[in-house]
C-alpha cells in the first residue's frame, strides 16, 4: 500500500524534523531547495510549524511552505494538514496549519507542541495509516 508522504518545513531548531523522522514513512524537508521545488506525484500531507513574524500582518506560514503551495498540482493533491506549535503563542497557536486548512478546504489531521511526545508520534502514525487505507480504497 502506498504510504502517503509527509512534506514538512523545519527551521534550524529542527523540532518538526525530529518528529517527522519518527513517522516511519517518506518525509521531505521543504527547507531543502530540491524538495521545495518538486511536484508531488499523488496525495500528500503537509506538516508545518507556525512562525509569528511580529509585523503588522503577523503572518505565520513559513516561506518555504508558501513556495511549495504555489504549485497548483501540489495544492490539488494536498489531502490534509498537520501542525506543530507552542501554546505560549495564545491565539496564534497552530495559526499556520489552521489557516492553510481553512483556505484549502482540507482537514487539520493532527496538532502537537514542539517536537511532540512519544504518544503524539504513535497517534500521528495511526492517523496516517488510516489515511493510507482510506486513500487506497478511494475510487480513482
Ligand atoms: C519566533 C518564533 C515564533 C513562533 N510563532 C508561533 C506561533 O505563532 N504559533 C505557534 O503555535 N507556535 C509558534 N512558535 C513555535 C514553533 O512553531 C514550534 O516551536 C515548532 O515546533 C518549531 O519547529 P522547528 O524547530 O522545526 O522550526 C514560534 C516559535 C518561534 C521561535
């Protein structure tokens, strides 16, 4: 069965990368130019942290994620969004993941803080396995 790939952005602090690498499936870091410029060949899931800029607009979506979503094919094949955040950011908690989900009409599949707990990893693996299964049954 096809494992739905996860495309994520992770900054130098690497919290999201640490989580993504524990998912046991293909995971690509959009901080790397090669991945940021690629086009996905089927359904995929986005995993993004939120980064409040502090400017007036308070954008929270990482530039690499914006860049990747500029591709119409990537937008069309996106099936769900996951977010990493920090509750200290109050009403901006998970702002990037939630905004992308709202704008694309795709569900938020999972949210966790920082690099996640072992439970978060297990839960996320379960959700993604269910997604693989649902996609495999989907009529083409
Ligand atoms: C400057 C800065 C701004 C952040 N802004 C937000 C935010 O608006 N909302 C949120 O939920 N988390 C926010 N966070 C927390 C990060 O999204 C979280 O720590 C994430 O795990 C970082 O992933 P990374 O280390 O892979 O880049 C912010 C962190 C930093 C350092």
